[in-house]
C-alpha cells in the first residue's frame, strides 16, 4: 500500500472513532447502481461527461426513442394510434440502422461486444 492509501485509511479510521461518519445520509442503505456499469472502462468517462452535459450521441438518442415507442405501442389500445406509433418506430429503426452503417460501428470490436448493453441503458 502506498503512502497516500495509508494516510487515507488512517483518516477514515480516525473519523469512524470520532463518530464523524455516524449520521451520514443514506447510512445502512444500498448504494445506487452505476447506470454505466456495463459500458467498458475506457468509454465510461466519456459517456458520463456527455450524459452530465445533457448530450446524448445521436445513436443513443434514437435507441431511447425506440424504447419509448415500444412501450407506447405495448400500452396502446387504439388500433389507429398503434399503427401510427408502429410506423414511427419503423422510421426510427431505419434511421438508426443507416446511422450505424454510416459510422461503421459494426466493425468496431468494442461496440460489437457492448452495444446491446449500452443501448439498454438509454
């Protein structure tokens, strides 16, 4: 263990002894799962920066819209409205496929490995 790790450990133990950590918000509750835990480490920080900045890459935005449309179609009772939503979903899926072909993502090894997991997050 390096010097900084030892110093940090000593400070944490001291804070525990002093009771400084007794009344923390969320004490005893499980930690929130990281939304980007399935994204590869080398891409995670970039995605987090984009997400925190309120920007989603176009492919992620399209994937999110597709998921929303699928949920709407499942919940829809009106046949005419369902047909309209299905048409919108088909257009979004086509746009997504064209975008992915244009960007040659199918050749990217990392995307092939993690693409489905990333899409689920958005």
